[in-house]
């Protein structure tokens, strides 16, 4: 395309898709600099193409930027496997800036960048395009050089690894929150408790727990007041694979503090003391 006016019109049309293309590129590459390069390369390809033959420009651009990203990922992998005397073998650090967090926060999460980086290029591209941008597998297949069924398998393998990493991150975050809650409770730090509790947090207790003197409460102030300066005899424990607290007597668990954490805050605490209920839980008390 050599007509300056037509090129200007095409450039304006490209700008309408730029943010989306940059989001696609960043989620695939995990680098803002590389994402910008991929988008610019896509524009160059468009400006040199016969746009009259393109029926769906947005779809064409998505495919084009995905191909560019796949080439960049493959080149990155090749560099890592090159002889030691040809390339710098230091692994790049995961992207951790505020811009990266903002871009990834809605769909992946910063903690999963490392997991995505460990995926094979085709797996990463298939997962990002399908799971984050709803691109059909019959459109992903030619990009990765596979059949639609094979492209589906690539995304499925990637999805399992991402889900496993997300579950691990969630468990780690739960442990951090519960540990901080225990420390604030033991120290009587009311303000620290408030920061850990959702404003609408609910404290519940089963009949056996109520019989020991426990009671229910609703709201951060009420729950913080209940635990401030208390829970000194409780210890950190794994409860069915999630962090919680256990109070024992004579080496036998007598009450479990089961926490529900969402978005880094405690939204509910269940006090469980029913013997049959406790027997059904998988409890692993953590060392002090």
C-alpha cells in the first residue's frame, strides 16, 4: 500500500486494535518491551499487506500478532539452548513492575508469570489465545501448525499447570494471612486484626463449639474484639490442605479454626468442635 491517504486511514484503524493487541502480546510474552515490539512488527506486516483481501481485520491482526509472538518465544527458547560461549546464559527475571501487575491482574496474576514462562511456546500461545481471549481452536491451530484437536490439547496441558500454580499461590497466601492473624491475636493487636478481616467477616460456631463458650459474630470490629489478645493456645495447622488453627488438649485436637480467605482478607471463620467433624478432617499441626 503506497497511497499516503489510504495508509493514514489504515493506521487509524490499527490504533483501534492497538491496546487489545498489546494485551495479547504481553500475556504471551510477559514483557512490555517485547509486547511493544510485537505490536510494531504487526503494524509493519499490515502496512505491507493487501488489506482489500482481509475480511476480518481484527481477527487478522490477532493472528498476526500471535505469529510474531510465537516466533519471539521460539527465538527466546533457541537462545537459551545455544552454546555457552555464544549467548548470555543468565535467565531474565520475571516481570514485576506495576504495569505488568495491572495488565495481568485480571486474568493470570503476577505469580503465574514464571509458570507461563516455563510452558512450551505453542502451549503458552494456545492457552493465552483460547482461555483469555476466546479465540477458537480452529483459528489457533494454523498458528501453531497443529490440528484443532492438538491445539486443544496444548491449551489443556497449559491450563492444568496454571491451575496448579494458582492453587499453590492461593494456599501460600492463605497461610500468610492465617499466620498474621494468629500473631495479631496473640499480641492483642486490634488494628492488625482489622486489616486482615473483611468488613463483613462472619464468625460461626457449631453446637459443640458454642457449648465451650464460643459465640458467633458479624463484622470486622466484633470479630477482632473477639480474638484480640486470645487464641494464645492455638497453633497453625493444615486443615484439609488449607492453613487454619487448632486448639488441642492433651495432644488431642479439641477445636479447629477454619478460615475462608478471599482477596487477601478473611471473610469467614468457622469454629468446629464436634468430635465426628474433627475426625473427618485431615489435620497436620505445624511446628511452632
